[in-house]
């Protein structure tokens, strides 16, 4: 919602200020279609040259996140902590044999089935199951496990954030492409140097529209979109960091309740459930799970 408001504000402030200053929109309106074709078309072409097909498709798919925001909300963090509580408590109380059935076939697990949204995130489920599987293989050194988890998280975050970097590169290129359009306009103007000043003035004004549009699109829209996407990726990444915090705490020998409390402390403030709320949610878990 704020992103739509922001777009409206940008348009009103820029073009409203231009109108109040006595600017004439005729030149901009007349030149904009061709200038946008040159600048926008070349920007899209450069975007396709500089990125793989997978990154291009991922970027197109992630545009909706700019408005919808991060994937995980306060309830989801509570669900994750409850899921990890059940898993770590099961390992503590019944040993690794009892947990194997859940991590080998999570889609059939009664524990994972309680949290359908988390189940839909393949990385979250695989990350949990793969880490616990390492624990069942007698890799019980917390520092080794933490290092392995950190590398996996870093790789996932790097791959997930590619669209933001691609958009930022496009934003960085827009001003230069605006200059390209302006130079072409100046070349056209020089070809008509014998024309009257009034005619040359219109040609120069049209050429400068290219510079304006390149800077306007870069810093008014594409750059902020890249920043917004990167912030969303960072917030979503925090969700997976909680998994690491809880499982490493478990490996240090803490009780399930303590491990989950350590994870709760790492939840971003705006999504962090209170101690009492989490305690209430854990006590409300089905008896056959815990």
C-alpha cells in the first residue's frame, strides 16, 4: 500500500512542481514515447544480457513482493517455534530413532502437517530435516553444525537476493541510457542546425527529455524497488536464522523450552511473540505430539 502511495507522491511532486514553475508539458508528452522506447527497451535488453533466464524469471515472479511485503508474519514465527519445540523435545525424550520417520518423510509427518505454510517452503523443511539428519549421524559438535548451517543459509540468501541485485544494476544503468537518448537527440538537432531557433529549441528540449526520464526512472522507481526487494529478502532470511538458533541451542544440551526461548529472542521485534504467548501456544499443542 505504501509503495503505491509512494509512486503517486513521486509523480505529483515532480510533475506538480514542473507545472507550478510554469513548465509546458507539450514537449515532454511529444518526446516521451520515443525516449521511453530507447531508454526502456535498451534497459530491458541490457537486463536480459546481464542475467540468466532463471534470474529473469525469478525477478518477474518477485515483483509482487514489493507490494505484498515479507512472506512470514508474527503467527508464522510462533508456528516455527512450536514446530522446533516439538522436534527438539521429541529428540530429547525419545532419541534420534523416534525423529527419523519425521525427517525422512516430512510430508507424512504428523508434526510437520500441523504447519502447512511452513510445509510449503521447501527450503525451510529441507533445512530443518537435513540439519537434524546430521545430528542423527553423530555429528553432534555444535560448532561444526553451526558452521554447516551458516554456509547453507549464506548460499540460499545469495541465490534468493539475485533479483534485487539485477534490479539495482538496471537502476544504475538508466541515467546512462538517458544520456544515450539525449545524445541521439542532439545528433538529430545538429542535422537541422540551419533551422530557425524556435525549431531547434524544440529539438533540444526533446533531447533533454531523455536525460530526465533516465534519471527519473532510475531514482524514482527502479532503484527504490531494488531496495525494497532487498529489505524483504533480509526479513525473510531472519526466519531461517531462527531455525539455526534453536537447533544449535539444542546441540549445546539445552532443554527444548530453553532452546526455543533462545530462538524467540532472535525473532525480529515486530514479529516476536511474547514469552507468555509462546508459553500458551506450546501448552496448547496436541498431547500426541509432545
